[in-house]
């Protein structure tokens, strides 16, 4: 199921139990204000300063989703040929049935060239996108069958992405159960040198049940925060949350009539986290996946409660500018900085990853102690972030769709 709620010209609603959240749909409104001015997440992250250092050149990001429209004006020249795992649907991996996959790709590598230069930008506009299309969920099938199909096809997609040279693999989708097959595919990608980012889900204010691959060992689970740097209530919480990034009212290129979407959810946050990894890798192409992840963790805006991480914001909010300017020690090439991998990759296929206690950061940015999980109140986690040299605040967002999309659809 998709993990963001997209407001766009067209999309499918999935209301079958277990298949996801209802998506609100409307055309993107016309504004006198420029599109870039509406992308608040890029301002918070100081994108212009980031782009003086890195734009993600030379890094391929796989987007496992609903397809990516290579003809979207903000993605022309950024989308490679990939793989279509939905042969019964019309088109191929460049045919996006509902705009979600194009939105994720746009958040990562949008060029802003649409509308004569007044288009929407991605955080890593020089990165390449490898599209891998999964089928739409069949609302006539049981949840178990839907989950089984997703686990099979997502595993194939992850392996294909790793074999195709994608350094970063973005999965802004998920289902209620994992599998040994999915866990093994993630481990395969890690062994190939990739990083796998997945949305943790959008039922944080309801059931908050773990979703996969977000809770699969070895995956970096991403939650969402808003313009006030507060965890959005729907962003799921638990040991599967590793980092957070902006995911509220995110404007990005996507499919549909206007070619733009505004959405909310952990899908968006995941795409921004993936783009951040691409920025770091482009600047340090010799680093391993472990070192890129270590630097991302070195430079997060961490909780100030002394625990190092918590179940609401994980280790903290990503700060790609800080990671590029003052990355800290990238650590050993072969040591994963999060102890979330079982000795046997098939041993805990459906168990959530459990990060270790404290992770020291290279930055003393203050982040107020997140409030305890007030099960009755369901309050969000407050995050005041020191963004960069002399700045206060930070973060990254990702375009998502609360459809959980059966694949985080």
C-alpha cells in the first residue's frame, strides 16, 4: 500500500480492509507563487547550499512503485529503462497508473525544468532513476494473498535493483506481513553494496501495525515530520523507525493532469531520505553503504533525552547539508552502524528491526525530548533541529500516498 496521501487529478481509492488508507484527490491548485517557493522541505534542508556541493551525480536510485513517467517535464532525461513486474497492466515501467511512483522519483530527482523553469525540484536533481513497476493491488483478493504477492514481487524487484547497480533502493510502500524471501532479498542488496529505504507506514494514529519492508531487518525505516518539525500523527512509531524526514504537504512532480502533486505521508519522507543518501554517495563515491549510512546517522538531529534513539523519530531527522559539510567519521567499510541484521537473514523475516540504544552524533543540535507514547492522546513528537552551520532546524520530506498501496500502497 502507498504510504502517502496524494491530492492529484486522478488516483484509485482502496478501502478494502487491510489494503490501505483512503486517498483524498483534487487537482493541484494554480498559484501565483512559484512551485519552488511551495517546496518548504527544500528550504528547511537548505537545498541551494546542498547543490553547491552535490546534486547526486553518478548515483542511481531504484524506485519500486507504480511506475515512473519518463516524459514528466521535471523528469525528462533522469529516468532509465527498468523493469515491469506488472505485465497484466497496460504499458511498462514508464507507465504510472496513479502518479505515486512518478511523485517519488520527482522528490528524488526532479529538475525543476517544467513550465519554462518553474517546475518542481527533487533533492538530488542529478541522480538517475531506475523504475521498477509493481502491479496495482487486487481488492478482490484476501489480505494474505495480497501480502504474499507483494513479498514475492518486491523481493524480485529489490534483487533486480541491486544487480542493476542501484546504490539506493526506495520502497515507499508496504504490507502487513513480511517473509523470509523479502528478508533474504534485502540482505542480498546489502551484500551488493546498496542501501534500502522504506516507509514505516501511515497508521500511527490507528492500529500502528508494523509494515514490510519498512520493518524488515536491514531496511532503513523512515517516518515523517511536518513544517513545525513535529512527527505527524499518522507516521507510525516503533523499533522499526530509524530516521525521519519531511512528509507533510509536500509538493513534487508526479503523474496526472497538472503534473504536480501535494501529498502527506511517510512515502514522501522515504524518497527524501533516499535522495539524501544519493547526495552523500555522489560526493564520496568510494564509500560503502555502511559508511554512507554511518554519516547519515552521525549528522541527524537526534533526540535530546540521552537515549540516542526513540520509537518516534528513530535516531533523528536527516540533515544532508550537515552530512556533506561535516560528515564525521564514516567508520569501517564493512561494519553496519545499526545492529538490525540477524545472524541468519531468514531467521526473523517478520520481526521488526531493533536498533541499539545510544548513537553519538557529531553535532550537538538540540532536539526536545519526544513525548512518551500517550496511547490515548496520540500526540506527535516535537523536533527542534539545528540545521547547518549557524542554522536552527532541518530535514527532508518524501512524497507519499496513504494507500499503503498494497505495496505500501
